[in-house]
């Protein structure tokens, strides 16, 4: 593997398209719309053993649009962890950016606010020994700005020009660690 990952490293994950099925041109608004991607529970279970913390950082402008509420999102994240617990896996914390893209919020990726919320909650996080896994430009830019290693999840066999590596799924990446 490219990196010597141990229990001091932190794994940052985008949510939609990495952890769960992305709804095209829509938002996951309820638990009934939330579906883990194949192999994700197994991958996160292994990540929980390898990494210091596993956290999700997700842009959720559906809240800013009034399509869903903070409570809806909290219920979805609780449900996600319930599904993961069936495989002895868990997300240590979920961070989200509820603002509209045009609001230019410091929390919204590619800006780095969510990473600093995580570091505030878990002071041992060191961005230089962290990995950001995502399926969009904003995810990779988020990680790069913080000095993280970056993994691009490609749904169509394309690579990302600045990501450190590309895999077809979170499970494919974690299996190689």
C-alpha cells in the first residue's frame, strides 16, 4: 500500500456515493431512502480496527433548501450506524454542511470547516496522517487543502487528476490496507 497506516491515522469519508447509494438529482431525506453501498459495512468494520477515528463529512444543502431538516439528517445518521453495527462497524462522528452552495459557508466542502470540527472533538486528529475518501472534486480538494492523502471513488472507471489514488469503491480501497 502507498501509506503505512496505523491507529494514529484518521479516515474521513464523504457520505453519498461512498457510504450509501447516491440518489441522482435528489437528496436522501428519510431512513427509507438510505441504502448502504455493497461492502461498506465490512470496509468500515476493518477501518475501525485500522484507524484512530472514522468520520463522515458531508455537504447537505437539502437542509438549506428546506427539503429536509436537521432532525431528518440526524435520524439518517443514527440509522446508518444501526446498519453498520450489524457488522461490528461504526462511524465515530458525522459532520455536515447544511448551507446552500451559494452561501459560501466555511463548513461546505471544499472548504475545511468540517475537518476542524472533527479535530475539535478528537484533538489527536492530525491531518498529515489522515485519508479523505470521496467521489467528487470538492472531496478531493477538501483533503488536499488539509494535507491529507486522498482517495477518489470512481463510479465510471475514471481517475481524478489530483487524487493520490482511485478505487471503484470504499471496500476496494480498504481491502488493500
